[in-house]
């Protein structure tokens, strides 16, 4: 939760630059999927309230429920959602009667297009007596049949591992993007399976993954393949890896801080060039849809949202008091 104020400040900056911006969370926003048993989470509630109110609610995040989020049971999520209304999605979590416990999908306007966003939760990780997650095939087929009549473009928020997401992409070719919630140790560039991009950001919450789309093509992905663009991608990867050495700026020497700031400036310049390259191809009807991806590190030198930083500090103090 320590980087939440920086993440929110970065999202607000991106929204100021790009009118059509969606903020998506693949899942496990409150708890790790490694937490499998029902447990007392009373000491964590102050922090959960900040995540629910300042992030999910205030930033209008579209959020897929993860298996970790259900570890303490369904009741606390209901209380959080009632106090801080946010959009929680899952097409396959049901109660003992088979009733869906969350909205399976939402439809939102994205520029000229209608975007359908649905979520699926890894059924193998749900072990509670009062909650069941159905295997993905039938729930996905049902929701996709319904969404196909309403939308131009479909995004899936998935809690499944990469291999399972590949199977989903192979079976349901009308899903254009799968955002998975974290089964890799490092940033994963978009992987194309048929006409689906499988995307993920780094699972430790140290980066904000940004995917920029130009949907003016023929409905099939066509990544920019010029030699200049590929060189920019290689350089972006190199600089991002180099920046990962300087995550904790409190421990940096003056020389290391200078290197970190120089690398960050180089990365921002490269991303601007890549963005301009993508923008130059907009409106090219008859060619493919285009995308560029990047990972923005949430390092200490980024500005914070002061109000959120203050609420995070208060939440951590409350949790410490409850633990004593």
C-alpha cells in the first residue's frame, strides 16, 4: 500500500494527457492469492478502506475479484463495497445456490467504441464452503454471447495463470485483451495469441502498466514493426531494467541518484517518441489495430497525491494500534 499515493498521482497525470483512459485491476487488490484460508482481517481494514475509497472508488477502477481477495470470506468485501461503492466483477463466483455474487461484466464508452469488460476468478484457488468459483468455459461463453451483441471490443480481467489464459485466448477469439493479475516475477510484455493480447504488469506493485491503443484499423493487431520502432522497444527494455536497481531512492548515493534521474528522463523521452509513432498511424483504415506498452516504475522520486499519502499514513498507524 506504500506506493498507492504515487500510483494515483500517476494515473491522474495520465488522464490529464489522454482523454480516453481506462484503469483496470486484474485482481488480488486487497490480499495475495497465497492466502487461502478464512482469517481475521480486522487489523487490515483501515488499509482496505483507503484502497477501496481513494483508489477503486475515486479513480473509477474496473476491478476483477481475485482469489486472494476472497480469502477472509465474502462478507468483508460486501461491507467495503457498501461503504465505498466500487465496480467489482466476476463472471464465475457463485454462492451455494448458484447465484452470481458479483456483476459479471460492464459496458463502457471508449472514444467512439463500446468496450465490454468482464472478469473471471481462478476456480482452483477458491476453497471456502460458502463460495464457489465455476470453471471458466461456461461462464465465459455465456457472457461473451451476451456482450457480442452490445460492444465493439472485449477485455477480460483474469486471475488465471498464463497457460490457462492462452487456452482461453485460443478458444474465444473475440477477446481482444486479457489482463492477468500476476503469475510472473517480472514485467511481461504483451503476448499475442491469435488476435488476443495477454498483458500483465509486475506483481509486486512497483510499476504501473500502460497500454496505448489505436483502434482505427481492421480489427486485427498489427504491431509497429519498423526497425526504428523495434530499436526503441529494445532501448526501453534496457532502461527499465536499469531503473529497477534504483527503486529505493532512500538508499542511493548522490551519484546513483543522478544516474536514476538521467535514466528516468531517457525513458520518458523514448515513451514520447513511441507515442508519437503510434499517433502517426491513427486513421489508417485497412491496416491493423496498433498498440504500444510500457511499464512506469513507482519510484520514490515520483510526486505523491498528498491527501492519499496522509490517509495511508493514518491507516498504517491504526493498524499498528490494533496489533498492540
